[in-house]
C-alpha cells in the first residue's frame, strides 16, 4: 500500500503533534523550564507564521519566529491552534495543489517561492530538530527523556 502526499503530510504532522504533546509532560517536570518553553513556543510561532505567509496575510512579515513565548499551561492549546489550520489546509488540497509553488514575502522583504508540501515538510523536520534540543535540555537537567523516535510509533512485538 502506498501513501499519497496528503496522507504522508498528515501522518507526519500527527506524529510530531503526538510526540510534542508527550514532550510537554517532561517539560512540566523540569526544574528550569524557560529554554524548553522558548523552543516549544518557537515551533508554534513557526506554524502560525508559515500559514500566514501562505495565506498572503500582510501581518506575516512582522510576525516573530520566537515571540510570543507562551506560558507553560497554554502550550498545548496553542500547539493545537497552530496545527489545526495546517491539517485543514492539507485536507482541502490535491497533490498537485500541495506541490505547486506559492509566493510569499520573506525575511528580507523580497518575494520568495516554495511549495506548500515543502513548507509543511520544513515545519515537521524543524519540529524534530527542536524536539532533539529539548530532549538534550531534559537530560542536562537530570531527567530521562522519553523515547519519541518515529519507529516507536510503528513497530510492534510479534514474538
């Protein structure tokens, strides 16, 4: 069975969402939470900013990748709020539409182009990158990070 592009993107967003929410449980246990909260907030802001770029929202250029930093008790709700438009966007588009180039205003005020597919992949790969940083923070503060590898969500014991 092959997975089409929409299914792949949705599966990847779901994996990242599940593991990021799991990560929040460890962040809550940290003695020094600030840095982990900053990275988690950055992931939320990145989803908001890229969607604003895709939608040609004029506010996108002024949106920060790093601010706001959300309070710990709001991270899960904000995560879901930032993810929801991506799930809806992917569900409403064909593979051709997801692969077509979109233009947006970049960090330097110039016009840039990328496909929605590549932007979605960037968000998910970027999430993996920062989740690894948060996992390192967890270990540095004396806690054992959870196993959040993708394969851990797929394999099963058969004997």
